[in-house]
C-alpha cells in the first residue's frame, strides 16, 4: 500500500467518523483484502481467518466513530484485526487442549502459542510504557503484591487510577477495550 | 462476491448501532435538564413533552453526524436562555391570567427567543454553515426554549418563535450578503 492510498484511507475513515456514509464502501473495499491477508498469515486456516477477518471488520466499523485522526488508519485497523486473530488463536488453542489433540493439527503448535503470548506481552509493555513513572510503580507493586509506603485505601485509589490510565493507553494504541 | 456483501452489510449495521448508542449516551445529560425543568415548570407535562422531542431530535442529529451533529450543542446552549428566563419568571410573584401572562412570562419568552436567535445566528455566520445547520440548530434551540415557554401556553411559544426569528434575521442577512457573488 503506497503513501497516497494511506492518505486516502485516512481521509475516508475520518469522513466515516464524522458520519459521512458515502465513505463506507470505499473504506470496506480498501481494508478487506489486507485484513483477510493478515488473518490468513496469522491463523493459517482459511475458515478461522475468514471468521477473524469478518469480526475484525465489524469491530473496525463499530469503532470508526472513535477514530483518532492523528493516527494512520491502516495500522489502527490492522491492530484490531491482529487482536481478533489472537483471540481466535487462543480459543482454538483452548479447544485443542480440551480435546487433547494438539499434535494432530500441524498448523497450530507450541511455537504459535508462544508467538501469541509474546505479542500480548509486547502489547502490554508498550501500553505500560505510556504511563507515568508513579503509575508504573503502583502497577508493578500490585503485581508483586509488595507492601507500599502508603496506606491501603490510598494504594487502592492509586491502583484504580493507574489501571484506568493503562486501559486508556491500551485503547489508544490498539483501539481495544 | 455474496459473502463480502453480507460482511459489509453486517459491518454497516454495527457502525449504525454504535452511532445510535453513542448519540444516546452523549445526549443523555440533557435529560437532567429536562427533569429539572419538569420539576420547576408550572405545566410539567408540556415541558416534559417538549423535552422528549428535543432529546429525540438531538439524538437523531448526533447519530446522523456531519454538519447536523455540530448544531446540537449551540442549539441546546442557546435554548437554555429562554428556558431559564421563563422558569425564573414563573417564580416571580405576579398574576398570570390563564394562557395570557402579558406582564412577565410572555416578554421573558420573547426576550429569551431574541437572545437565542442572536446566539444561533452568530454561530451560524462564524462557521459559514449551510441551510441544514441553520434548520437543525434552530429546531434544537426552539425545542429547548419551548420547554419553558410551554408553561405559559401557546402565547408563550408564539412569543419565543417570534423573538427567535427576529434574533435570527440579522445573522441570516449577513450570511446572505457574504455568500452573494460580488
């Protein structure tokens, strides 16, 4: 996708966010092929990829009104699609674990699971990096259950605020709740 | 391709549903104004009826988006002037004879309408808006103001409409002159 098409997509999604329905079909036509390709490359299974791509498109358009014009539209849309693929991969993995049949399907193995886990960790760390030093300290202290130098009520309040900001950062970065 | 069309249709439904939900949530605080006006007004049923109409129009405009969406906030703010003015006038100790309260309430509706009209006109001229914006902002402002003027009766609403129209005229003339080719 060239820069020109990127700019066109940004402008179309911005129009859609503003309520211009005439931008709907062009946005769909531009996004559908790369999203389907991404899902195919991540899931390596045609039916699962089609499901993930469909759900991703629905989520992208459901969130189109929240689109932040300062950010490029294609990475935003691909991040949502990648999240859907990870969700489907996790579900598939759980199904496999339940049926104890993981070895039967070569398209999904421990390496893929590790990849999904690594992606999630990277996403969480990136969102954490958006927070202030004190928010990070609060969340790390919560994670390790460390006793902080502040009272329980204050720590609880700080933790709630830090978690809210972490959710906000995650939503900003990946457009997801 | 059929399946792609189906996916596009489903995505479109999700898009519209999300816009409706956002409009309802975004405009919900206005219901507080309607409730307060209903509690203070002398004819709560008429006030609440206009309030519901105003809320519905606001939600539709926010759902639709574009220029119409931008008309909602100025419309509500402008409409609050006659609403507050009339609700305060209702509380002033004076004699109101049926639907005709010529002493305080109808003048309050008219003056509030003029101020709202001037405010709406200044926003419309500044943004060089099209007719759809003017209609939308006027509808929201009039319905908001009518929540208060409904307690005075038809004369109050007529006073509001006349005042609003009079306030709008200078802005419309300015816009017309500015848009006229040299």
